[in-house]
C-alpha cells in the first residue's frame, strides 16, 4: 500500500457499520487494515439483498482494501493469533459491546503485554463504563435518545430519523481521528468513543443555546434554520428549492432579482434580526414569490449572483452528477471486471490516488496475514 498511512497496521474487530467505516477511512489512506471476523463472518456480508458476484453491496461499501482473517477470539488458538497480530500492529479498533470487548481481551489492558505502544479504540454505544454501557445501541436508538429525532422533521409530524446512518458514520470518523491522534503521540493506550457522546458533541450550537439560554429547540417547518431567515426549503412551481441567506448583502441581491426591492428597506424584512423576529410573515411572502417558477429556474437566476440556492435532488442525481464525476467520487473496485462500484474517499491528497481494491472474501488472507504476523 502507498499513501499517508502506508506502514501503519490496524486490526479491526468490527461489524455492520461504525467500526468498519472507521477501518475503511484508514485503509483508503494507505493503512493495512486486517479485519478479524468470526467463523460466520461480519453480519454486514448478508445485510443487503444486493449481490454482485460473491460480494454483498452493503459489505462492499464498507470493507474495500481490507484483509480478512477468521479468528475465534474465544478460543486459545484465537487468542494466540490476536496476540501475534497485536505485537506487530499500531492499533486495534472494535465496535463490539463493552462486555464482549473486555471478555475477549480487546482492551489496552488486555493487550499491552504484547505491545505497549498499541492503541486500542473501543467504539461503543455509551462508552466502556457508565449506567448505559451494556444497553443495545444502534443508530436509530442513539438518534432517539440524544434528541436528534425530536429536532428532525416538520412540526406535527412524528420525530424523524436522518435519511442515512448519521450516528454510525460520525462515530467512525471520530474513532479514526482519535486513533491517529494517539499514533501521532507515540504512546499506546485505551481510547473510548461513545456514539451517544459523539452525537451530543454534534449538537454544538443547539446545545449551547439550551445550556446557556434555556432555549427549547423544536422541529421547524420546511427544515428551517432556528436563527437565519430565509434558510430552509421552499415549494416552487415545480420541485423544492433550498435557499440559505446568511448576510444582508445577499438578501439585498435576492430582493432585487425577485423584483421586491422594497423589502431592502422595509423594517419587517431589511435585516437578519428583523426577518427572524417576523419569521412567519417573511416566509409567507417569499413562499408566494417562489411559487411563480420551477426550482431549476430559480437556481439558474440566483446562483450566479452568489445567492446560495440549490434544487433538492435525489441520491441518484448526486451519484450521477458532474460534480461527483469531476471529484472522482464514484469508483470501480478492483479491476472493474465485476462491475462493483462504490463512493470513493472524500479526502484528496497531492501526489496520492487511492487504489480501491475489492472487499475481501471471508478468511481470504489467513495464510498471508497470520504467516506474516508469526514470522
């Protein structure tokens, strides 16, 4: 492997999403990621109904560029294999439950005798310790408990989950950052990343308003921003328009383009503060104007003027967009002969282009990895 993390060896004992996504990020940057799987394999190998040859589409999206080894961590031989790998690795990432992590010896305390510089990252729902530590934790549950669901969707509608696995992905990113921070530090140790904590930290300014001003955050119609007006989606003659105006300078440009110059000086509309104070009236007025033309036409008129406006599209639109193509975001895996595609790395480096290898077959690299580890 080449890349910024070439020469770094990571053991991944993960399943489904958060742990494997963490490993994927590191593998794309050149780390050697050894995925330890139970005899039946990561459950992610069977989640999706879509198979491309022997590869499950769900598993492939999270496990390219890795090496797979089946190890029964509960057995004496499995423990020996784990210790051999730990002795020659920089870090271990796992997203099993805390009781399983401790029982299987996947902590720094359990592995430091093999390698005092080993970094052990436990990515769990609620942390290695605490009142909820052994409670089941999935993306849905964490979104429910941290208030993310209660903030998402329209008023009067049920609390809503984000359209993708925001918790799992965010936790994977945080775990990768923490792992690399410890490697840079040059000292081994235990890293404890809780999905619950990650989502609380991402509430940042919303949590700040609650903690410091007692503000009660509620769902707002049409995905409105709590402080900026207009900053939301609007129905148009055809399609939905995202409009996000943060500065009065752009508000003035917007008013001129939609032929409402009087709003520039009208005390109800003129400033960010006045628009926020008169939210209902302002949004009703804008909504009426935007109904005159399709969203695509509004984008053509507003975007060249510097006004932040975008048509609400589909995921399929984004995957096939010129932007995705220009950024090299849709990539074939392996030599392309199996027609297996994925979303590529979001991180670009000068002088380095990731090699997007195939996801591993179960236990594909046993001889290569364990032979290398015990040589």
